[in-house]
C-alpha cells in the first residue's frame, strides 16, 4: 500500500492523453472516537474503500450510488477538502494527496465544487454580487473589474445581470443553483465537481440546469465530476459512469453501455428501481425489488459488499472480494457472476489495474454466468427473498 | 359499479395572509375519491398539492388562514368542522404519511409506544391489546422482528424502516382515507421501490381510498388510478392514468411528461425543459397561470379557463385550457417530434 509514494512521477500507460484527475486506490476512513478524557478510536467508518478512477480533460464522470456509498466523501477528496487516509490523488499528473493549504492554492483555482443544497450553500446576508465576487477578489481581481465580471457571469448562467444587488432569498431554487454555478465559474476552473446539483430541484427546473451545464461544458471546455443518487439524470451528462456501493466501486462503464448492458446486479437493481413514466411499459416490465438495506459501513460484509442483498450471491461472493474485471470497450465490473455477458466475453476479460488491493485473484468463471446474456428484463429468476437482511436495516 | 364516495372536494380555496400580501396557495381545487381508489395529486413545489392534502385534515388552520369552498368526507363538511370533530376524523377516518419520517416521529418515545398511544387515544382497549395490534401492524408493513423493534427509538431505524413505521401508525385505526404526502421522496431508489410495493399491496388489501401527493410522474405511473395535475394553486388537468399519460390536454402536463427522464428510451440530445419559473402566489398572472411559460398562449389566455371536459364529453377527463382539442393534438405531436420523444398515441 505504501508503494504509491514513489509512483507520483510514473505516468500510467493506460491512456495516451494524460488524465486530468486520477484517483489511485483512494481510501478514506473516518475514525469513531469514544471516551471522556482520552479519545480512543474504537472503529472506522469505511466511507471510501480503495477506489480508483481517472477523468480525462473535457469529459464528464458520473458517480452514482445510494446514501452512505461514499460518493460525496469521494467528491470532497477530489477537491481536497478531505485528505485521503491512503492511496494517491493526482491532478494533471501532480500528486496532491497530502499537499498543505498553501501548496494546494493553484489547484483550488482550477477545481471548484457545486453543492447540492442551493439554500445552505449561499450566505443569506451577502448580496449575489458579493457571493460571486469573493472568489475573484481572493484571486487578486479588484475594483470595477470584479463587478463587470460578475455581471458577465450572471448573464452566462441565465440570470439577469441587473439582479447583482439582490439577496439569495429573492431567488427561486433553480436560480439559486445557477448562482452556485456562477460562483464556481468565477475563477475559470478546469474541473467542476457537482455534488447532486439538481436533486433538490423540481423536474422541469432540473432539465434547465442540466442543459445549462451541458452548454457551459461545450463553450468552456470544462470537465465535470457529476455525483447523483440515481441513474436517471447522469445519463444525459456523463461520458463514463461509476457505480458505488458501500465505499467500493462496483461498475465503471461508458455511459451508454451501462444502460443497455449493466453487468453488476446492483447496477441492474438501480435501473429497475426507477419507475418508468408510462403506465403500460411499467406494468409490462418485470421488476425485482431489491430487498434489505445497505449494511453498516463500520463493519462491512466480507467478500463482495453487495452479497447480503444480491439475488445471485453464492459461496464465493461471501468469501472472496471480486476484483474489477475489464471487459471489451473499457467496461469494468466487480462481480463473480456478471450479467449480460457471454462465456467468451468472460474468458477474454482481464483483471483491471483499478481492482482494490485486497480483492482476490478469482476471475469470474464462464459457467457462473450460465443465463442467456440477451435481454435485461426477466433474466434474473424471480426470487422473493426474505424482506430484510439479518441486521434488519439497523443503524448505529 | 359505483364504489362508495369517500371524499368530495369542491372549489376549495386556501389563502394565507402574510406581510407581503395574500398568498393564494390553493385556488379552486375540485376532485373526488372513491373507496379502493388511488388518486395522485401531481405538481411542483408551490403548486398547492401539500396544502390541499393538509387542509383535508385541518392542519392548515391558523389565524392567518382563509378558506372557501368545501371538502366533504362521506357527506360531512371538513372545512368548517369543529376542532373536536376533526380530532375524531384524524387517524380514524383520514390518516396521513409525511415526507420526512424523522421529523414526524417523536425522538424521545419508543416507536411501539407512539403507535399504541394513537390507538388508545381513539379506542378504549388495554395497553397489552394495543401493543399486540401494533406488533401485527409493524409486521404487516414489513418490519422484521417487530416485537423487538417496537421497543426501539426512531433514531435506531433507517429511513426506509421509519417510513414503514409511519405507515403502520397511519393504518392503526383502519382509516377510510390515507393521505401520503411524498412518502418516498426522501428515500433511496431501491428503498423507494420497496415502499411503493408495500403501499400498492396495502391499498389493494385494505379497500381504503388513497391520496398520493408527489412530484414524480414515474411513481405516479406505478401506483395511481387517477391523476390530478396542479399548477400554481389550480387544478390544470385531471383524468385517469391512461388519459393523462396518453392523451394529455394541458400544455403544462405535456411539459411535465416531457421533462421526466425515461430509462427505457434512448436519451434525447437535450433534455426538454419548461422555460421560466412558476409564478409567485402573491402576484399570480391574470388568466391562465401557466400563460407566461406556455409556448401556445394566445389572447384568450388572459381569461381564466374553466375546468371542463373537452375530450368526447368524458366527465372523468377535465382540463383548464382554451385551445381546441384537435389543434392541441397536432401541436403536441409537433412538440414531441421536436424533442425526440415517441409520438404520443391517443388512447384507444
């Protein structure tokens, strides 16, 4: 695990173009302290547990998972608001894993964060002009130029530049999110990490904001990391999508393929859980409602983290953590019994360098995926397992 | 076969007097609910869908609230009912499930005790009998090891389990009307699917009427029999599930249907969005409230369109729009073609 310290200079040979942002076996454990006088660490929350990803310039990486899967923690690592417990983060090839505040300064300008809740992420006592102007002043701009730039930015995100002296409460939710985006754009960033940027908005407004982000990317050549809790919105913005569960990367795939050919049972469950807004289609399709709830991240399950809820789980899933197997087209998944792949595809699969260090060597076996790899629906046998996993969804 | 009519809401109006002026939260809402039926009230934030639901239980009463119109439960008026009368109605006749279970449950009482208390407020039975019933209810909504978990506090439950406990509480007195106000919005998708499955089963078994308030048309397609679409305090369209999804009449409904992402189709190049924002409820535009955002608005829209049947005089399918039906279908086809959706086929 400490081998990464010297690897900062070495460029990974996977892509010709150097990636903008790279995460290599990133771990972030939050300690749980207990005791009155002396804080003893009694355990760790395994928020992000050995995740490797890389983002190319001008592309969008969607990161999807349910609450507690570590997606927001990972986002905060990317902008270095949190320091990873282990692993390495590189921005334009430069190791930023353990840099201090001052050393991070140039990178802070290039990497910005947009938060989920547009109400609590804007200071209610400051006018819009001050909110968007602050990052400009911090980076050395002065006087009238700041106001000019702020007006320009307001127009850019589809707000009226005349509203520069208004307070956040005078705007609607969608407009406030636009202010958050304008603030992030102020310093000409290269990469914007969007932490559920549209989850708090109404559907018709969501579409407006997603389209705005799309336009900004085209015009300014931005790269995005787009965090979301379900697979519906990310589809429209992402080039690649990473599915996380309980701190681990479950599947990483080119965006289009993830929807037509989900390989991990969890991805499939996420897709099936989204109702289709069409009564006939909805009643026609067979849906397997995933039972149980995500286990406790303090004591994650052995082997594959998903095995407690997985309808396909077998002995090997309980014992061995599956490595990330790479299939054709850069589709990567960590599953012993992948779906929608043929025996040949499984044979041709290789162990991906993104695989967690602790994962086993056992590659998925061809006879494991005996079911026909054709259509998504109806492939899984209609098991109706007990409603709850053993822990009954209890939280500590 | 005519099922028993449970609720009849007629031209209900709710406004609140505030410093900034009178907020017309609900401005003429009419709909009915029969036994065994699931009616979904759909709308975005500020459309008045929650205020409508809460008014039925008398939860919007206050010194600054003004009411007009009527809402009848089995023929009895709710809007002007006395507080004593409402106290009996709440829980026994109408029960409500809220969006956020953590703030709707008392953090300092055990889950089981909270349900027992509700039962014993309305019925004269012993604590032990009430607890028995509580455990049964909790089992019924899918809480494992219910006898043990009844002794737990809300913080020991996960979000999905808390919502199940809320449902158990709502069902404890076998109400004839169950109001669910965005019951799955705060939950993860896989848990949402579980809760919806649960609610579908319960509504089939219990034979009560369900009002399902939501902003998510996907969820609606999953659970509703009839749909009421609200915009800016008014009902803009109502009809059966198929009528709303396959032959929607109001341009706002088109916009709503268009902006939902569909997992079963190729995504459009650009997400269809409704331009602009919902109007302020203090200074709503004259005439049709959707006029400023509607691409089809014309002179006549300065007058408020009545909520009427326009399609084959079908009394179940009503809408508030001045456009001619055939003209609308043509326009809708053009719009769908433009945004790359399939043609909205007219329900046979």
